[in-house]
C-alpha cells in the first residue's frame, strides 16, 4: 500500500514510517519539502541500518503527498488540524484517513478539549469529502516506543470507524506492528473515549513517575 504521513516529520509519525516501511511505500509529508526529503532519508537510513527491507520512504509537500495514496495518517497537533485539512481538502478523494489527533491542553493538568462535534475524528469527518473513510486509532501509543524498533509494544489499539472495510485495513496494519493488538471499538462516535484517554494517561504517568503508559484490556 501507499501510506502518506501528514506530520511525518514529528514525534509519532516517525515510528509509523519506520514500522511500516518494510511492507509499504511511505511518503513523509511536510509544510516544508526540504524537511520532508531530509527526514525521509534519515528514516530510510535507520531502517536499512537495522538490516530490514525498506520498500521506499520519500518526502513530499502535504499537498502532493496525499494524492493517489491508499492511506493518510493524520498526525499533526490539534491546533493546526482544521486549517490544514481545509487547505488540503481538494487533494482528498477516497483515501482512508487514520486520525491520531488528540485535542488537549495543559492547565494544572492535561485536559481533553474536544470540539463541538464531540471528538477530533468527528470533526475531521465533517470537514473532509464524504468519500474519505475516517478511522480513529493509535491515540494511546507512545511515540518514543513506537520509533524504537527494538521496543516491545505490548499494547492494545482501539480502532473506531464507520466503514468496516477501512477499519479492517487499519486492523491489519496494526497487526503488522509487533505485539500491538487491534480491537474493534465500534463506530466513529466512540472516538472521544480513546482520544480522552491520552491526557488521562499522561497525568497518570506524571503523578506516578511512570513513562510510556498505554492500554491493555485483560
Ligand atoms: N507524541 C505522541 O506520543 C502521540 C501519541 C498518540 C497520538 N499523538 C497525536 O498525534 C499528533 C501528532 O503528535 P506529535 O507529538 O507527533 O506532534 P509534533 O511532533 O508536535 O508535530 C508533528 C508534525 O506536525 C506538523 N505540524 C506542527 N504544527 C502544525 C500546524 N500548525 N499545521 C500543520 N502542520 C503542523 C509538523 O510537521 P512540518 O513542520 O514538517 O509540517 C510536525 O513535525 C497529535 O495530534 C497528538 O495528539 C501523539
């Protein structure tokens, strides 16, 4: 598959590029094409240095990167999300869009600050063309552990979405990342629950002196 990562130059985008590059064509998207190309070269070097196959990691502008791909990973901060999607709307057609976006802010602790639609995922669905299949996933995964290819990711990933085929594709992509267990979380209306867990996990980690907390259902 061709997978474009909006926000691929950032913290969590890196891990997805490294983990999926052995099986898929990865396109690192950025507002700055030079940063995209430089980052893609760096990620390719990391994959090859581990002795892994690299199908190809390239760098592009956000606009050109998302055209003609199967999957777009949306991993930009919430504060830039709405203007970015409005600008990129003409370049979306029928891709699967995986949202990792968590609207949150820090006051005395981290707090979930959803938009009026109820969650970032529902807001994305409202902005993008109806042909786009929005899936919500990976909000509770540690960027640091995802980018560390030796790290054992013994987490569950709750995946929400209204298109069953698209959800199945994202569940398969999740299976490809070692030890992650995909769980069907139902429709996109449930996304607020997994988005809101992220600030809760960060607060738990801070209060208890822990790192990289995730979710595992037993
Ligand atoms: N970090 C985590 O552990 C983690 C875990 C789960 C979910 N998430 C969610 O994933 C998303 C990305 O998190 P992150 O930590 O990877 O963020 P980040 O490193 O701060 O940013 C990712 C990339 O987004 C682009 N970006 C930043 N501000 C932007 C703006 N105003 N408009 C358009 N693009 C912008 C930048 O790329 P360019 O400058 O190259 O365009 C940046 O490299 C967030 O919504 C976060 O809630 C993060």
